[in-house]
C-alpha cells in the first residue's frame, strides 16, 4: 500500500485525500484546525461549484449536501452605469446552466469531509505544518503534496512569471453571508448567481448558498484597489462590515439593495475581507534536504475570485492528480512525474486563468461590453456565457478577440431572425 502525505485540508487537499482513500491508499492528512474549529470559525471564502466540479465530488460519494443546498440554475449579469443619485442597470440578463450548480459554505463542507476522512480510517494530524515538518516526514512517504496557498509552505513553489502577469492584488474582497435576502423579481422561482459589474470600480456577486445555519445568500464585493468600493481596509467588525456592504449596494447596485433591506448576518463569523495576488507557481517544491513535493490547488494556481473559478479549479486539480496517481501504479513519484501530473491539470486550469485575467481589467474592451450587451437580447449568447463558468475553455472560441466576438454575435442574430421567421410562417420556414 503506497503511503501519501497531504498538507492542507481545503477543497483540493481533502477531495484528493478522500479520493485516494477510496482507492485504497494509506493517506495522512495534515490540517491546521479540527473539524469543530473549522465549523465554528470565520468564513474562509465564497464558492459556487459548477457541474463538472460537482461531478468529481459525487463520483467519490462526497455530495452530502446535494439535497439541502440551493439548486442554482442560472448565472445573471447586470452592468451598472451612472444615473442621478447613484446607478442604474444598462444591461441585465439571465443565462441558463446546462447542469445545476451549488454552493456550500466551506465551514460546513470541509468540516464534514474532515470527519468523513477520519471515520473512514484516514490518519489525521491536526497541526499547522511547516517546511521543517515536511522535510522530516518526506522520507516516510511515497509522495508528499502541499495543498495550501498560504504561509511558508506556499513559498516552496516559485512564482511562474510567464503565467502570472500580476504582481499585486487586483481586487479587494469583502464577503458577508446573510439571511433574509428577497428573490429577484425578474426570476422569482429560479436560483441564480448574480454578477453585477460596476465598470472601473469592481463587481458585486450575490450567491445562494447553504451555510451552518441553513439556506443563505452571499453578498460579495470585489473592489478595484483604491477605488470607491475599496472601503474595508480597516477590517471592520461584522455589523459595520454589513452596513458598508449595504451602503455600497444602495449606491452602485440599487436593484440588489431593494431585496436586501431586511438582511442580517447568518452568524457572528459571517464576514471576511482581504486581498491577495493571483499567481501560477512551479508545481515542484524543493525541501531543504533535497526531497521534492507536489503543489496542489491554490498552492500552484491561485486565481482571483472574479470568475468564481477557485474552488472549481481546486476540485479539477484533485481529480486530475487522483487519476495521475492511480495510473502511475508502483513507479516512483519523481519531479518529472510531478510536472506531468500538473500539466494534466494545467490543460484545463489555463482556460480559467486566462478568463480570469481578462475579466480583471478595470475597464473591459469594447467588444466584451458589446458581447455582454448582446446577451440581453439573445438567449443563446447569455446561455453560452453562463456555461463558460463550468467550462472556461469555451471562451477561447469567441470571447477574447473582437473579430471572433463580432462574428459570433452576427451568427446568433441570424439564427434568432430565422427562428422568428419560422415562427411567423412555419410553412415558408419548412420550405426554406
């Protein structure tokens, strides 16, 4: 039985640990907190798992909250523009997802998975691992993975400048989990992620979720640093954090504020503010003694949350690594194999990273603005953009280049016109 050590108990580390356990590996998992400390602690992130990532979880029997979490059936986009006294919607549409998405507060999810790992016989070490720990332990394991992008362990992996254009944070993040948000009047029976773009200032995401106290919603501001939305630098207390969140909504997204007038925080630890620099890193880390470790999840690919790819990318990384490990059999896990395993993940992760970099621009290029506006009148365009959250590779075919975007919109307009003609005159349409 091959022995594997994983440091980091987030989406990627825990999913991989449970997957390896499922396949009969001897797995040791290092977590810096107990399951109870995770469950009762502060929120750590926002997350919306789209169909592919959910499938990876369900294949391992880990979809414990599938029946309780909201079934997210669409992704909506609104684009704000200045108006007297605040802002109004210049663009508003809802794209339909081919497969539902779901969001589960990672306090609930990671604590549940951690308990499951231990219940299934996994070796759990509650300890904030340091480089010296891994250096001492590496010789006892066939493979060591680092699945945390924070602290000194993350420093084992050198930043890849060719794949990391940013050297400073591109957004300041502010999260609040709330109860009491009203439905969107445009689609009262449909759960959806709502993306509100405030050109030049940032974004507001509104996300249905399941948290430790039940059904809730996430209000998530992404502010361009030093811009008008960047008002959480002083790390305000929970009540003040929510008050500032709502003040910004009233001014910059009043259509969302209209349904948030009665919200309250889900619990005393339901807010989070911070910022980090997105980066792609070399997947092979070198220990002081010369041993090698493989980076996973946000240790090697840390995208800004502006496109909601973080947890999805981490889940896809765990799935790619699991397949690579199982297929490798009894052969040694050397540095060459580690790079091959990462390349397998990067084949999909690069599309999420490219899309994220494109959307981090403070002001979108004209062809992107025109594409988002066209989606308001062309449902297939709205649907295609929405499903790109699950498969960002599709954006390469039409999103990045002005000529491709224009050709795609023209094609969608022609198809819509033909459908309209056939609806008006079915006989003529059939003859054509």
